C-alpha cells in the first residue's frame, strides 16, 4: 500500500505559490523595490517592528523576548549571502515567532542588474504569515542592500534603545541573573547579532535603484 499523509498545513504552500506566480509570471521584467526596516523602543517585552517598501509601511509585527530571534536572523542573513556553484544566491528562509503570529522570511535569487558599473544580485523577498493564503509581502529587491539595511537597523536599534533593553520591566533576558556574566542585556544582544561577514557588506552603501528594472540575466 502506498504511504499517505494528511496535509495539515495547506495555506503556507498556497501563499508561496501565489507569491512566486505574482512575481515571476507577470512579465520578463520586474520592478525593483526599495525595502527598509524600522523598530521602536521595547515595551512590555515587545518590540515594534516594521517593514517599509518604497516608503510605505507594508508590515507591522511585534517580536517578543519569549522567542529567540537574533541568532536566527544573523544565521539567515549570512546564508543569504552565499552563492552556489551556478553563481546564484542561496534560497534561504527563516521563521520569526511573534506574539500575534509566525512569519516566514524568504529570499530567492531572481537575476542580476548592472548598477553604477557593478553587477548586483536581485532577489525575490517574500514574507508569509501563518494561516494566510496570501503573502504579506512579495517584491523584487537588491539582495545585498536588503541584508545590509536589516543588519544595520537591528544593530543601531539596540544601541539607540540600550537603556530600554537593559530594563527588566521592558525586555527580559534569561542571562540577566548570570553571576558569571556581568554584561548588560544590550551588550549580549549585540554579541548575538554581530557578524563580521555582514559588517563588511554593510560598510558598502548600496544606492537606491532609481526605478531601474532587471531582465533576469
């Protein structure tokens, strides 16, 4: 008898399919979006986080201190910068657990664009929300610019809100009471996100696309 299984998670694959169809099935050319990130001051163990596409807030969520986040994001960003033997960026995804829902971030290599004399990889950036058949975000972007922006947003945000992260009433750190580690919470957070590989990338400012298009080559 052929083995069978019950498909319990149907909406997530449907959202992936819809995102890919909307991005790759429309034409031979794709509009490249400028994607940025913002997060505010932590409060009540929550961290306001926004994804901004072409100047407009497209997604808002609240990561919390209950679920590990920084190591997962650092690993994902580093993996997204790896080229395979065919010269394409690796297809990578990461799940981010928030109080309201679970979000999946995906970066998929789509092509190249010549920008200021340099060939830049273009990727499809997709964010899926669990339980939804529609992707929350699906846009083409400059992959290295996106990773650079996300890394700098997180790093600068921790430094900017260091006092709030160090306040146990606003953000909990399980190692806060560790007698062998006297560092404050913000310092430990910076250590978790720190990546020399990404910092080399972030040191190079990636200019805006200015409305350019890529043709998949």
